[in-house]
C-alpha cells in the first residue's frame, strides 16, 4: 500500500500568517499523497464578536448555535480553506479544498444534547466515510485540504472538531494506505509544563495519558487532541505524532503508543 500523511494544523498557527506560511512551505515538501486538515481558531471567534454573536467554548470545543454554524461554515470552509489552497498552489502543490459536506465525504451524527448541548456539532461516523470519493481525489494527484464542516444523516451542516476530522480521515483511509497522522500546533509537543518548551513528553501510553489527565497536565484543547490520537493509533493508523508546526519535517514531538 502507498504511504499517506494526514496533517492537522492548529488554529493558533492558522491565525499567524508568518507561522502558517512557513508551515505550508514545509507541508509542500512532504511526499505525496498527503492531506491537510485545518480549523479556524480565533478568526471564527473574531468574526462572531463583530457580528454580536457570543463565542462559547466548553472543554476546548465550540458550542455552535444556528447563527454560529453559519459563521464557522463561511470562515472554515470558505475564507480559511481557500486561502490555504491558494498558498499551497503558490508552493507548487495541486491542492483541492473541500469540507466534509462536499460529496458527502464525512458524515456525522449530531451530538446528543445531554449532558451538554453543543448545538450544531457532529461526531464523524467512520463507517459512513466516503472512502471511494476521498481516494479518487488522492489518486487524481490532489493534496486534499479539508475544513471541519461535516454533514449530518439528515443533511444538516455540522461544526466538527478538526482533530476528530483528521483522526476520522486517517482511520477510514488506513484500509487503503499506510497512514501517518501528524497533529501540528504551536508547541513542541505535549508539555509537562505549558510554559517550559524543554518539558516535552517524548512518548505517551494510555496509562501515562490517564495520569496526565488526573494531574491536570492535559486540559482544554489538548484533551480532545490526545483522545483522538489514541483512537487513531488503536484503529489501524500506523503512527501518530503531536508536534510543533515548526518541526513538521523533523523528529521533534510526542509519539503516541498503544
């Protein structure tokens, strides 16, 4: 089977034009086939505030009401996705921008309103993933750039955690490719002390993950990132690494172990 790299880029990097530009140059140099998944970070929050729509986060995940789903669809699947596609094309990458709703690529189940009602938020269904459609784009030579807007079973647009989207793509395509999943953000990896870049944890096992949660080391946005990483490594994905966008091409980072 061919090797496939699925890279998820964090919102704090997307928000920083210089960091994003450096990252995209490195992404362009990765061998194909490759997939890039992005979120929207502060851009969606900023636009929501301008429109008078309060942005609410719970456990690192955005609560999405009927007005917010319109904003995040415009920002994630429109503005950010197409800017990334354009930048990659400058770097010589034949990028193809999509969101999960396009072609029914990623179908999600709207999250149960209990115990927390996240609104128009979905959890992807791996067994509904459009493997043939996605593989067709890859086999046509495209590097697919994916925005985390997915489609419900009732054809509603749903905001979906980008880490989960990356994990779903990696797991679903592991039947056709040898998949490496890389989560890139602004830190060197998982840190024991968020203010100390030298405190990178080189490897995390499930036992250590539970300990880091209990100690309050893993919180907020890092929590769903690691949860998704462990789902991936236990579901057929060959390697999962969490690292800085500055070190996409190096060995620095945190490797997940099953």
